[in-house]
C-alpha cells in the first residue's frame, strides 16, 4: 500500500477564541459546499444519575426557538438556504452540523449561532418535547438490540457514567426543569467546552465570521470530569456487584415478545488512548470485521447460524468494552456461543500467521484512507482529534501504530480482553411459550 502521499499531510489551522473555544479549519479547494460543526466536549457520560439524558434533551430543545426565531422560523430558515442540518449526542460529545453553499454561509452561521447560544426553553415547548423524547425512549426499548446494548453496557460499566443510556430514562426526562436546562446549557456551551470545525469551500472571511458569531461564549470553566482511569478487569464478573443471591455474574437475560435471540458477548476493554487500542482494533477486525474474519466465517459461512454477527469496541476517555454481537434463532444460540468461544480459544492457542496480520493491517489502513474523503468526514476528524487527543493526529502516525502491532501484541490482547471463559453473555430473546 502506497502511503507516501499521506506522509506530508497538512494540519488544520487552529485558533483559540477569546472565550476559550477552539476553531479549526481545513479547506478543500475542489469542494462546492462548506460545512461547519459545533462540537461540545461533554456527552451523556458526564451526567449524573439524576440528570441522565439532559444533554440529549438540550440537543432537541435548541431547535425549539430563540428570542429572535420560533421553531418554525429556524426550520424554514435552514430549508430556504438549502442547508443540511444535523445534530446528535454520544457518550463523549454533543454535535450540531450544517452543510451549505458558500453564498448562504453567512445566513446559515447566523441561524445556527442564534439557535445554539440563545434558546428560550419555554415551559410549554419543554413539556411538549418531553413527550417526544419519552416516545424516543420507548422506541429504543422496543428495539431489541438497543435495549440489550444498554443493559449489557450498564452491567459492564456498573456505576460509571458510560453505563447510562444516552437518552436517559422516562423518569429523569419527566423531571427536567427550565432552571436545570438553562444551567446545563450554560455549561455545555461555555467556551472551553466548544470545538468549532470547518471544512470544504472555505472562502475569505469565513473563519472570521464564525469567530464573531461565537465570540460571546463565556470563559466560565466546565467542572473537569475526573480522569477515572479504569484498568481492564480480569473477567466480566470482576465488574459485577452481586446484589441478588445466586445471580450469575456472567449471564444477563432479557425477554420480550420477539422472534430472534439478540446477543452481546464481551468484557471490559480499553480507553481510546490506551497502548493496547490498536491491538484491540486489529483483533476486532480479525474476529468479526470483514467477510473473511474468523467469527463471520465460522458462524455464518460454515454453519449458517446467523445472518448478523460482528465484533466491535467502545472506547471512552477512561474506560471501554469489547463485544461480539448479532442475532439468531433461539434454538441456534447454544451452538453459536460454542463456536464463538472456540474461535476465541483457537486464536489464543494457535496464534495468527503473518499473512492474516498483514491482511487485517491493510483493511484498517484502507478504512482510514477512505475516511479522509469528503468534507464532512474531514470536519468530524478535525473535531474528534481535538476532543480526544487535544491535537491533530496525522494519518501517517496512525498507520505507523497499526504497522507496529506484532503477533505477540495480538496474543497478549486476546488473553486480556477476549478470554472465552470470562465473557458476559447477554441475551434478549423471546418470552418462553406458556406451558399446557
């Protein structure tokens, strides 16, 4: 793979605004549009149990009107510009993005800044949106894999904020008040918590326009989140506070009127800057990434046990997890579990060959290069590098980390995080048939 063109990658322009916000810009000469993202360095992980879901709720509420614009005015204003506007909340951040043609950029920035900086949180609209978000929570509870994942991560992460659902609960959402929303909004939108990222057809004066629009971000610091650096547990059971006599620390079962059995089999993993992170990425890809991966071949191609099966890793700032997830017919699950455990054990017992390791390195490097295409991807990359690492991370640096992972590293990571006898086995399956 020829990576020479990426060895001299140009870093984005980086400016710290007076209130503490960071403004990043990376122009693309061939782009027709320009995109701007407003990224907040806190997500659902940073909430308390009592405020669970408040960041996501504020993500909704900023669209509901300001002193200058009603909710319809905002929606119609963006539509009249032909703008593509999006927003999302994760466990690590809240983000708002706009993509627009250059001639409409000034109006788009004005609308976006007014929406984010001056929401009214009027009582009647808070009450209405509360109902909408509760509907969203209920929809997630009706989605088998979503409900299972929240229970699975909650069990592994225990009292850690990363174990709480991003949407919150019906109880917490029902109790958000106006004062509480204003207070949390002021923390989220304080200068040091904001990253502004731009890419695309950035014309003269655009960065100054954004800097001026967000100049009023206050310097009031957001209380720092304690860096609770978690060491990987020896087994899934090590994370479980046993409160029910006879409870199996390695088992988690949910039932509801569904057809298939949805599963997550995993353990605690690593934070996003842990030395093992590249080994974990490569292992996930080897086990359940591409079509030639071990789990995909064994479960789907050789035995036809499932349509969907894959491995993934969740990596936060101080904790993470690894999982093999998917769904199958309930009667096939015992055999599927046996096959997955066998493949995990086979990797530890037999190791990996140089060709398999090189193939998976190539897959990760190709995915990395693919992710550079497009201004939206570039905008997200700028923001994530700033939020996760506090600096621009060149492609060449990541490639060198991937190439630096050895067969020995893979085996050590396999033993730490993919022990077949130390998996939390979480299943969301159909309710048992009534007995005659």
